[in-house]
C-alpha cells in the first residue's frame, strides 16, 4: 500500500483564508495581551539573564559580592542566583540553561528590545506550533477538517497556552520537534527539505539537549537515499559546532550541560507512577479524544509512518517517565509536550475512519418514513456528530483553562519584576540581599547577586550575622510565603516588613539597638 501525499485539497478559498487570518490575529492578540515578558523564577530568569549576556557579547558574567564582605565570612559559593552555577574558581556565574532559547530571545531583542523580543518569540512559537500541527497531520494523511480540529486543540490546550504565555522553552521545543518531523517527511519530494530538517534538529537540541531523541523518528521519516541523509547531517553541523564551542567555552567539555550530573533524578522506580500520572492528565490537556491514538497499530497506514509516530511520541514519554519530577503536577507534562502532537495525529487518523451519523433539526414534525433528503434543504438543519465532538472538545479546553487560571500567569509572574525593580530602587548598594526564588529576577532587574540562604549552616549564619552587626549593615530579604519560616530560622533576629509586592514580601533585619519603623511602607499590589 502506497501513501499518497495530500496536495490538491490543501488549497483554500479566499473567504476561508480571510477567516483563518482573522482567527490567527485574534489568537495572537490574546497571547500578546496576556504574555508575561518577565524574568521570574528559575527558568524564565535564567533564560533572560543568559539572553542579556549574549546581547552584550558574553557567555558568562563576573560574580559580584556585597561590598567589603570578607571571603572568610562568606565565600562566593553562597551568592549565585537561580539559573546560574559558579565556575570552579568561584569568580564567574555560568548559565545553567541551554543556549537555544536565549539565542532566540537575543536575536529578537536586538531589533525590538529584550522584553518585547520574548513576546515575539512566544507568538512565533505558538503560531508555528498550531500551523505545523495542521501541516504535519496532513502529511500523515489526516483529512483537512480533522487536521484543522487537531490544530485547534493544540492552540487551546492549557498546556501549550501556559507555556506560550511565559518566557520558557517548552513550547519552543515542541515547535522545533514538529518542524523536524514535517521537514523530514517532506524530504521525499526534495533533498532541500532534509537540510531544513537538520537545521531544525540542531535548533531543537540547542533549545533542549534531550530533543535529540527525535532523531530516531527523523531518520525513519527520511527516504533511504544517501544524498538526503548527507543533506540532513549537513543541516545539523553548524548548530552542533556552535553547541560544542559554547559548552567548551563555559564548562570545559564539548558534551555537557550546565545542569551538571542529573542521573540521580532518573530511576526505574519512577516509571509506573509517572505513566499513571500521564494516564490521568494527558486526556485533560490534549482532550479525551486523544485516547483514540491507542488504535494506531491497527490503522491502515504505511509501516514507516506508524514507526515515525511511535518513535516520535514514544521516546519522549518513556524517557521522561523515569524522571523524578514528571509525576509531581499536571504542568510537568511540559516535558512530553513535543510528543502530544504525535498522539493527536494518531488519534485523528483513527477517528476519521469512523462513519459518524448526523443529527437533523426540522422546522416541523416529519412522518417516521420521511428521510431528510426527501424535503427541501432549507427546512432542516444537518448537524454532523463530528462537529459536536469538535465543539465539545473546544468546550473541554476552555473549561480547563479557566480551572487552571492559565491567563492569570502574567499577574502571578509580575511580582518578580516589581520585586526586582524595588530592590534596584530602594536597597542600598552596600546592603546584602537574601533571596532564592526571586534571586534571578533581582539579578536581572537590580543587577546584584543574592545570598542563597538554603546553603547556610549555623556556623555560617553566626559568622555572617556577627559581621552585619559589627559593620552596621542592614540586611534585606525578598521572600515568598513558603520561604519566610526557613529564613527566620537560619538568620534569626528582629525582622520588620518593609513592603509587600503582590505575593512577595520585602523584609529588613534590624540592628541590635535599632527600633522598628513606626509605620510600614505602603503595599504595592499592582
């Protein structure tokens, strides 16, 4: 059985093109309105701080300690923010996260500024994700209506929306994976598509090293011709060379990452609990109809196409099922977001083979023996069951998006920007700042490092507090609620609330003979 590539039915009328363009504009406007281009927690601040370094022509940044703090009191290992690790000499901060997304941010930021640049990258990734779902589904033989419905699910999924609204790598990684598979499938037409597939794979690996897992599916999708395979390799060489140069420059090794040794987080004992977690949450974020993907082995589909889908989706699901964090909460399905389009395409291929009935709403009661085609068309309304299923799936997505408060992510992340800007404006240059969750934001917005209180021992704390009292140095802390108790235990003393910035609180440790302020500074709950 040969597979016919869809081509003739991909052309759309002018009216439908205008309709799709209008929908895309509305969708992009929604994403731009609710997008949060902030250096927030570990991931977003790590990517944005790294992008700012790239714009300045640097890979790393010097470690700057509070002024006059002797190394015998606290060394530099206590003052590195989230998203960075110290170099072996303890003199520089090295980015933890892969360089791919910062490169994209820096490229867009060069033209429009780093903040707006993150929004540009997010819009490109989200729109590309939706378009590539449609085009890749068509390459597998999904009919236009089902491919369009599948693309709509990708656009409305709470998982893809959540990561379209933040400067994080998950949706960008999924879009790159889709581009690899699409170009590999198209390479049967011309070897130039294989070059693009190699370029896309290189970008995918730069964004997230584990995206190399899709290479197996790409190799199966490529036609077995030496010229095509050489073109695929040639497309990936520039990205691989840059990654080797970047890793060697920062970490001293070509094959490594800033994460360090993470092998302890992967174990066979995590597989079954994580697969159970996937069973519950994949139908939530991808829609219940995704369960039809289980029929893939029995579909009338060329064996190579089945193998591509199984390898594409299976390798990510199996690899991350052994990862300790994957089973913690629903949004940790972000690691297998690149695999979900494969499951959706398999489900669409299965669902389109079913012959669905249609419901008819007539303008008057009809005798039992009268069929709809025996009366004029304007006297009844035909409602296909497929339309009902698609509308029900859209309603499912809307409900879960409201349940997860996806569009409120900007309000939640805004606290990081406000806290960082407050520290830049109000914390004296000679005063140390205690922070962990907000440490990356403080580096980005205030250009200062923070004391990582998690590393303090009782001896370290006593030595540091004695120095503060001796030098009459105020100590500030930018904390989220879950951090406050631990900080007060590790750094005991009299603390006063300076201000509250949404869910974060700024504290100040009083000197031994200092009285607290008579009134608190007004809260900023913007």
